[in-house]
């Protein structure tokens, strides 16, 4: 598959197989994630491998759709508000690279924003000065949903004089 096909076919997975995903696979995709653009090479991302005990404490309503692996991805704040925003954007790019690298090898992700809640930050032991960009279920899809209709991009482009 070429990159355009990977982008168009990737989905947020809501039903995972129990097939294992290895730490070597995860590491490979995280390395791809680390190639994301980031202002001044801040590399603001941190990855937490969420174990069974922590996962149970998080008590996600779907248990991350029974994904065999759960990750929390954090973004470190910068020295000021602008750097904090730039770092969060860079970490979102890191996440997208990770998602696409995994998808290219047949592994999907489910992105949950629940990590920002104070209770979940405590469960994850998130230090001050970090934002949780997402908690991700990672695994082989049991099923792949049809794409949702998108607004034509021409409706989102503004031309400035």
C-alpha cells in the first residue's frame, strides 16, 4: 500500500482480535512516530505502556475494545504557552505517524481522550508539566468500519488576497 492508500483506509478500531502485538512492533512504530516534525527538536512526547492493573483502574467503558496493548502518549509543556501548544501539535504528529506505521502493517488503534481527566492523570501518574494527548488501544482489527462521510476539502479552503 502506498501512503495515500494507508491514510484513506486507516480507521479508529472498535473491535480488536486477541492476537498479540510484540514490543518490537510497537517500538518500530514509535520510532516512526519520532520522525514527526517538532519545533527546535524538542521531541516532547513520552509513551507510557499501560499494564493490566492501570488499565483496570482507568475503567474505560469499553476496556479499549479489548485491544491487546494500551499506550498513553503525553506531551511535555514548553517554557511558555506557545511552546506548550507547539509541543502538543508535534505530539499529535507523532501519534499520526505511529498510527499510520502500525496501519501499514495491519495493526489498528483506538484513540481515547480520557487521559486528560484529573482522576485518570492521577491513575497514570502524569507529572505536572505534561498533557495526555491520548490513550490508545493497539491491536489487530476484528473488523474495519466503513469510512464516515467527510466534508469536501474545497469547502474548508479559504483563499486570502
